[in-house]
């Protein structure tokens, strides 16, 4: 499961960084409040979403095949947001893991931390390589 989520994180982090550099700054200013709102809503409604998807809201971790697929897709979206903006990805990942079927917050944090690092390092490498090729102030 971790390898699949790591691949989604790498691809999404790169995609988000690319979207950031090809869109105008005004688009960033307009979309950021909605990204933060979305992250908050996912975390707040994770138990409701988990019940609707047939996941138990208490007890042991139980990740099904559908949960793994959902997790990979959602992680790609989270990583894209992370490469684009960065804030809120931890909250989004915790909500996603809960919906997937994970319940142990320590396990969830243990998975979240390296995935967040992959997203941020991928975006950093992308931005740094652009600065190396085009100069530090050429980001439009």
C-alpha cells in the first residue's frame, strides 16, 4: 500500500508544481481558500464518508481493495494540491486514510509523514531545476 501511495505522491507533487508555474498568480489567489476549505470539510466529514462507503468508524484497521484504489486516487489529488499549494495536505491525507479504513492515528501519521516529504521534495526539485535552467526569478 505504501509504495502505491508513494508513486501517487510523486506524480501528484510534480503535477501540482507544474500547474503552479503555468497558471497565473491570480488563479492561485482565487483557488487557495477553496483548497483549505475542502481539506477542512474532508477531515470533518471523514466518519460520515467512511460509513457511507461501508467502512467501520471504530475498531481495527480494515483496508479493502476498493479502499486501496480509492486511497491511490485520492493521494494523487492530495499530492497535486500539495505540489501546487502545500497547506492542508496532512489533514487531507488523514481524512483519506480514515476513509480507506485505517483507524490507528499513529499508523496514519507514520504513513503521512514520508508521503508529505515525497510531495514537498518533488515540488522543491521541480522548482529548483526551473530556477537552475531559467534563473531564480523566471517562474511565469
